[in-house]
């Protein structure tokens, strides 16, 4: 299982995956292109043996000066879930983020998303608060990982 930065050849697959898992983002192919071209975004894909994308994680620079990046989203294709792939993906992603000089990763997660919270907790993320805003009518928690 390889973890590498997504490129132009991944646009269609990313648009499909993001649209399915995060419909509230209103993703389009153009928006995926914009992210791939934008140095403040980093999309890391996990590729299986046949080169197919088994999942991805998207990061965004929030505060370059203070080394803060945000995990905007992570997903593993349904057929590959429950096998530890998201742990491998996020562990590899955190390593890359650290190598790029970042000190902290923040993320937002729906209160009800127990699987994602288990994943984050397992990697050392801690909950730092609950936001006032809702996504898909769900309450949102903020979590962070200090990586220095
Ligand atoms: C969240 C998600 C990425 C997890 O991917 P995954 O590869 O199936 O997860 P893993 O197999 O690596 O398991 C991660 C942890 O969750 C647990 N877990 C996995 N599936 C679970 C389930 N259905 N119910 C409860 N816990 C579950 C695992 O046991 C593991 O915890 P542990 O280390 O304490 O045992 C995947 O479910 C997904 O893509 N969900 C939809 C998108 C999403 O919600 N993303 C997160 C918000 S941005």
C-alpha cells in the first residue's frame, strides 16, 4: 500500500470519492483541480496493488507561520474498511506533515462519527472542544494532534 501525493490523473476518482462521502462540500472536478494546483492543499492518496485509489486524506495549511495544518477529510473506500487502512494512511500522512515542518494538525469531526473518532484517538489526537455550528445537522467537535 503506497501513500503519495495525488496528481492530475486522480481528479475524476477524487471528485467521485469526495462527492460520495462529503456531499455537503459541493465538490466538482474544477474544485479538485484547484486544490491540486494550490500549494496550501495536500491530498495524499493510498494506492492498492493494482494502482487503484483505496482512500485519501486532504490537508490544508491554516497557519503557515505557526505550523498548523487541518485535516479536511479522510476516507477509505467501503470495500477496504475495517482492515486498518485508515490507520496506515493517517500515520503515513502525519509523518509527511511532520517532515514538512508542521507542528500541529487540527480537524473537525461530527460528534456521531464514532469510527473516525476511534481512528483519531488511536493516533493520539485529543478533543479540544465542541463548535457551535452544525454540519448535516450534526454537532461538530474539534480535535488536534501536536506533532513536535
Ligand atoms: C473513518 C474511516 C476513514 C475509517 O477507515 P477504516 O480503514 O475502516 O478504519 P480502520 O480499519 O483503520 O480502523 C480505525 C479504527 O476504527 C475502528 N473501526 C473501524 N470500523 C469500525 C466500525 N464500523 N465501527 C466501530 N469502529 C470501527 C477500528 O477498530 C479502529 O480502532 P482501534 O484501533 O481502536 O481498533 C472510514 O470509515 C470512512 O471512510 N468513513 C467515511 C468518511 C468519514 O467519516 N471520514 C472521517 C471524517 S472526515
